[in-house]
């Protein structure tokens, strides 16, 4: 689908089982009927089950990334840089 | 991959030894082959390195690139002699040995030093006789090899991303801007400390050096960041150091992506093309890092470069 604001294509991402459309141009987010309620419910369950998480450490705001960047825009660094991934990327850093 | 034919490697090793012994007659003879690839065979003998350049290197172009390196010893490692010699039909040059970035410690990569060297290079006046930077030509060659590699589900993704690029980025038209000195193939293997171990960092490898679009030199780290591979902290350090050193490839403030977008797309496609061709040749699946670069190619096809530039603030 097309973004109602800037007309760029929108991509679907899954957040905790909720399908979210995000615009590849302006990064705006579109929620279907009931999705906001689903997210609110998930949030409520989370805050009942555990004390609120500490704010994520962020030394500086994430730098801008292009619209075609990774869904996390390169901002995500939450443990998915495993050893294998790191080794392969280490090789890529030194290749033409 | 084809390695150098026996006589070339043997001859190159002998030349490196002779050049090293001419510099230091009491030589401890620490000899090693540093690289043996079609695009360059490099051997070390003690403090001297001999490089056989790619087959398509021409004496005139290589000499003007070597002369430039000799003129900017604070930016580029200067050759021992700015004139290449012929060995078994290959052009050979001699260099002092410098300590490379430790491949096992990429987290210790000298991002600031790399950025400052690039900013200085981009701000240096470009001599009239210098050929064009070969970045787009190398990307085009990687894509040509991908087309010849054989069937793979990722080939179509990479070719679609490649097709969305403007002709200059595919080496099918002149570059829009050829007034700036560029390295043309920046990655972490292109930095050495000289004198070795504790000297300042310098850029090496003049084969792709020339005039062109300077954002190309920033585009590999930019592409790694965009693909979610390079942590934002490392990218910020690199970009900030480049801007603080007065580098002209991106505006001093604000969103750098209108300038970086096309080269970063091209280098993402080049990296994906090489990764897929290698995976096909080895008969193995793409690993997670390689897949993330192919995924970026998929997303590119849905966002034309012009659109991204219009959205820039």
C-alpha cells in the first residue's frame, strides 16, 4: 500500500504479533482497526508482569538512515550481533 | 579465484628481496605473501612490500596515481619509487611495510583516522592528468561476475537494485562531478600504520584512486550502517570526524543521506553481488550478514533514489 501522507510504499513489520505498516519514505506508521488496542493490551500485560524496564541506554540519538535501510535502521544492536555474524561482517570490513 | 602464475609470484618475491636488501643490507629476511589475487599480488620481504598490479593497469595511469601518492605522504603511503617496473607482463611497485588494521579486532578500527585521511584527500587539489576514480567500474565488474555466476534466488534482487541506480553509478556514463580526489576503494584493509606499529595511519592501494564523487569513499561504511551491520556509534564517529576535518562529500550539518544515497546503494549492490557469486561458487547458502545485504537490495527496489532525495530535509 501507499503512504497516505507522502505516497511512498509502505512495508509490513511484525511487532509482538501485531502487523504494522511503516512508510519507506517518511517512516510514518499505519495501524489497522484493533491494532492499537492490541498494542495497548500487550503494553498493559507487560507492565503488570514486570516492573517498568529502565530506559534504554542511548549516548546520542540514532543517526539518520536511508529509507531502504534495515527495519531497525541500523539503530538496533540488541544482541543480534552474534559471534557468527560478527565474524562474517569482520571479513566484509576488509573486502573490496 | 586465479592466483598469480608461478613465475610471477617467484619473480615478485625475488624483486621484493632485492629491493629490501638494497634498503637494509643486514636483512633479517622476514618474507611473506600478503595477498595473491587476480586484482593484485602483494609480497613482503622484511620492511619492503612488492605489489603486482592488476592486468588491466596501464603504465601512464598507474604512474600518475603513484606520483600523487608520493606528493601526499601525510595521506597516502608513499611508494619507494613512483615508476612501476614490468615483471612477466605485470606492472610492479615497491612500498615500505606498514602495520595493517588487526582483522581479528575490527572493533578497534581507526574510524576517526580513516575519516580524517579521506577529508584531507578530498580537500587536496586534483592534478589535471589524474584518471577518474574507479569505484563505479569496480561495482559494475562485480555485477557482471554475478550475472555469470549461475542461478541463485538472490540474483534478481541484486540486479533490480543495480538497475535502479543512475548510469554514472553503474559506470555507464561519466560521473556528475570529477573535481575531487578520491581513493575509490575504501575499506579497513586500506589503512596501515607507517612507520609500522606506532606511526600515523595512512591510506594504501592507489589502483582505484582518481577524480570523482567523494561520497563514494564514505559509502562503504554508510552502506554497512544502513544494512544494520555497522553499529550506529561507529558510523557516527566516522561521519563526525569527516565533517570536523572539513570533508566536502557531505554537508557540514544535517542529513548526509541525499549525498550518500546513490553511492551507498551501489556499494550495497556490489557487496551483495560479490557475496552471492561467492556463495554460488562454493555451493553454500548465504550467511546472515550476506543475507542482510541482499535484503537491503530488495528494499531499495521499492524506493527510487530520486524519491529519497526529495524527502531529504
